[in-house]
């Protein structure tokens, strides 16, 4: 208790003493005065002269007196302006010879200006500077635009016909050609009943087909076409049954044959006369049409071969049956078009009942002529027809009363003469038929005016079929001398014939020939040959000769009888009466001698 009392007394003494005073809590003036004093002291220290701070010499003396080298590691000082100047000077020295060549300096010009100095490594020789490259780009762009405008104006430069290859199909006319959508395989058919498959990627410069077959022996090929997917080929031959084969030529389906004894063609399941054309639907997979001499156009499905899906019967203006010469789909797959032998052109809408045609042109071509082709443009606004009256006509669906353009004087005496549109829809391609020995040609016409852009000679034969592939930009034509030619341009065309031209011919493997030589030895002679050492072949030969002489084993026919024995008649007696009369006549002297022997 005494200790605690002493502590309390000491605390009271300190509280009452003047040396201990607590700071005021809510006195703002006292706080401001204290803060002002601190700021004054700080300013005084900052404004103190530099001599008050220890210099480097003083610090070194202090360090020597205390016995150590320094007060810690000294930080490095970097002069950035000096470093930039050194780098700039080095670049100028390295680029000095290049700048003298590439830059034309005028006397009195400031060579040390920052704008004209080149920073970085020197440019390669012949490489333009920054300003020059922009100017050259502008010049090249303007020149390329001018060239494109010139090419657009000059349609003849768009024709890919600077080079050509020849594929030998056979001895007779090539009446059908088709290319798959990718342009890798070509199929040709002709009047020799053959269909050949050509593969551009696998073919070398020998130009040989990899498959050949006859879909309908004894019937000419009228039309060939690849499907929109390129997996099937539609074949229309001279018989009444169309056939679908795959890419390798193996049969997928064959249309059924109709009953020729039924008068109403709507009641038969298929065609009953020769086919004139066939075409795939460009929008519906597995659907195609065929037209025939029985006056009908039938719609088929690949998966249903036993009966057609739908049927169209063609009639002339007087209500009689007329024959469609070819057929095709429009580009959108909504219309079916077919010219007929009575000169009419009939277009049918697939969504409407097939009672009367949607579009009818009664004076399309000459009556009695075979219109060999009908083809729609890629914009689906126009279509062209190649008539047997030596004309090519362009029609517009929006004004179907009269043709838009007509080209005359194009000879045509083949039922399969073609006409096609160019991939850009600015030209129409057809051919001119010629007599034997004359020069055949392909004719390119301007679509707008139908003026002849150019006429290209292509050999001593007529070009029957022609095809302008939009993806390859190559022209394929089939000729009357059995050749198929592919025209292309190395710069404008793509793949196709360019793949096989550069390949060398493969060396043909020599066949292994085994020579069968007869080795003659002394033991083979008859004088020295033993029966046991005789070859088995010789024994078999002798046995066959022996059996040949045996009438039973060889089944030799019996020789004629000289005398009738055992109920069989001899030679010279065709009937029994003749045989009896002959025997009595020959035996009569013997009977008289027998009777005279008994006479007295």
C-alpha cells in the first residue's frame, strides 16, 4: 500500500507541474501556428546555400579519414541527347553512299536537315523510295484499270483459244460432250455408239481415255450431261431408254421402256420411240427430263426407274401430235423448254398443270426443220435457239412475241448442232456446218448486237457440239471427224487441259514374252526311244488317234449299206416299194433257173 500511495503522489505532482502540458484538442489557431512553423523550417532548408551540402571532395576526404572507399555504390548518369546524336551520326555515315545515288540534291541544299535524312538500313539496289513507290503504285493501278477497260471493250481478247489439245474419240462424229462441275473429267459420245471418259488430272500428254463402253449397242449417242453434283452422268442414246451411270461409267439406273401398242402415251410407263434429248434439273438433285419421237417429254427421278414422275404431251396449233427435237431446264429450274418440228417453241411451268404451255411461240423456226439446241443465259433473262433453218435467235422471256436478235447464214445440217453462252453472258458461241473437206469454224457473236466478234477456224471438219466451262474458262468442241478439241489460254484458263499438257508420256511396260522352244535330243528319235521314256504328251496323242479310229468312241456316223440286212434298206431305195421291186428284178434270173431245174 505504501508503494501505491507513493506512485499516486508522484502523478499528482507531475500533473501540477508546469513542464507537462497536454496539447489543446479543439484549438484551431494553435494547429495553424504549428503548421506554419513547419513550412517555414522546410523552406529555410531548401533555400540554404549549396556550400552547406557536402561536396564530392569532402565526402572523399571523410571516407579516407574513416578508412573506407565510399558511401555505397554510385548511380550511373545517362546523357540521352548525346546518345541520340551518336546514333544519328552513325546512320548518316552508313547511308551516305546510297543517298547520293538515290537522291538528287541541288547545290546549296541543307544535307543535315532532319526531314531528308534516311534512318535505318540502306535499301536494296533498284528498290524505289517511299515517295517513288506510291507514285509507281498509282501508275500501275491506273494502267491495270485501263487494261481492264480495254479488255471489257474488246470481247475477242476474252476468248481462251491461244492453245489447243486434240482428243481422238473415234472414226465417226462426236455428237455429245460434257464436263463435270469441277472440270476434272470429260465425257464424249459419238455416232460409233461409244462413250469415253477422260481424266485431266490423271492423263498425260498421250491423251488417252481411261474408260470406254457402249451404253446401247447399235444406237448413236444423242446427248450427255453431268449432274449438278458431278456424281452421275445422264446418257440419251438412239433407243427409247435413258441411262444414268456414275463417274466411272458403271450403271446406276435405266429408264423403263413403254408399251408401244398403247395409243395414249400418258398410260405408258416410259418412252416408246427414239430419244432426242435429256437434261438434269439444276436445282433438284436426282431429277431429269427426256424427250422422244413419241411426242412426249417425261420427268424422271433417279430413285424411281420403273415409271416416270410426270409427262408433257406436245401438240401443234391444229391439235395434232408434234415431236420435240431437244429439251432443257431454265437456270432456276422452274421452266422446261423444248422446240418442236412444227417450228414452235414451247415453255412449261413445272408448278402449273401441263394442259397448255406457259410461253408459246408459233413461228420460232421454219416448219419441218429440226431445232438442234435451246440454251438459257446465266442471268435467266434470255435464251438462244439454234434452228435447222440456218439461223440463231435470241429470245427474251419478258417479250416473247418476237426474237431480240437474229443471226442468219449459219449453215446447219446436223440434228445436234450446239449454241452456248459465255461465262460472263456477253457472247454467244455456235458453229458453222461445212461439207467434207472444207474448213470448219466456231462463231462468236456479241449478245447485245449479234455482230460477229470473231470466227475461229478449227480444222477440216464441222464442229457439232461445243461447251464453254465457266470454272475452267476453256472451250470443248466435238467434230465430225471423230476428234474432240479443248481450247484454252495459259493465263486466262485454270486447270483442265493445263494439267495434262505439261506431263510427259509414260513409258509403256514391255510385255513378258515366254518363248516355247522344242528341244530335240537323240533320245527323242524313234530308233533309240524306249516305251517307258516316251513323253506322256506323245502317248496321249497316240491314244487320241486310236480312239478316233474307233467308231464307238468317236461316235462316227455309220456308212451307207450296200445290201439291206436286218430290216434295213440299202442305198438307192428310198421307199419300201422301190426296194421290193429292185430285189425282185435282180433276183428274177435266179428264179427262172430254179424253176427250169424241176422241168422234165
